[in-house]
């Protein structure tokens, strides 16, 4: 299981920073107010139905599709970066965690590479006092880099700095190109505990069958566990 990874991608951060500063749009508060304190705001550049004020990327109405919002036209640098990703793009948002704000530990269930979706972060503006934790590990994201974060495991963020932290956040569909990209990335990995438990249960069940097939399957499962 990939917990987080720095991907071999870089964005034209100078152009993107200028675009974000010049956006003619009012930020809207993030919907999940239970998960944060302080100010955490959203600007949608691609959303279900292409609706600018839709801050929830995964709530789709019947027959809705992901489309660029009118604000994407003001961000050619961001548009160029998303176009360089050779996969289906779902949502594209700017998330602004203002000075002093804290996102509490939480999970976004099923949102991870292993489940077929990847959430990418490109820090547009950040500071040395931002602490992004994936479980207990600090993820040292810098402006212009591109990172994958496994949102299906517990993560939290605190902005202890005096400036706002703004990330470009892209949700995309995992395909062969994404898999190849991740294969070249600097990954932090850990065993999938649920998968380990499943394999151990299968081994225990197979041991009740004294057959060559069962023994071969046990050997295969044990080899997979050792590889993890």
C-alpha cells in the first residue's frame, strides 16, 4: 500500500502562483466543517457539472459529468499541467488552509491508488510551519512539487505559519500511465493490514486441506506476505 509519494512531475509554479493571485472569485468554505478549525476554503476549477460553487468533488447527480468551471479559463498554467496528465481527470480544486487553521485527523474512505483513484497535491503557496501528517509521518511538500497522498488512511494538516497554504488538488483515475508514473516515484509504503489479515485467514483455511493444490496456494500466499 502506497501511503504517500513524490511524483516525477513539476509544475510551472511561477505562472500558477500568478494565476491564483489574480483569480476573480470569492473562496467558499469547505463543506466538511466538522473536520477543521479556522478557515479552510475552496475554489473549484473542475467539478461535477462544471459548477464553480460545487466544493464537493464526489457527489454526482444523475447524468452529470466532470467539466471545467468558468474559472479554469483564467488559469492556463493549471490547465496545461492537468492536460499533461495522461489519465481521466475528475475534480480540480484550489484548497486554501489559512494561517492558524487546522484540519483534524480524518480519512476520505476508498480514495486511494489501490482503489483506482489518486489524489494529487501541488503546493502553490506554503510555508515552513505547515505540518501535513500522513498518520504520524510528516510529508515535506514544497512549492511546485507534485505529491500523491493516500486519503484512505488517517491524515491531518496544521498551518502554524503567518501565510496561507494553498494547494492545487487533482483527483484522477488510475490507468496504465498513472501506474508507470507511480513506479518511478519516491514512495513511502506500508503493508495493507486488511490484505495481510485476509491472506493469513486463507492460509489457515487451506491448511485444513492436505492436497498438492492447497500446498501450492499456501506457498504462493506466504511468498506474497514476505514480499509485503
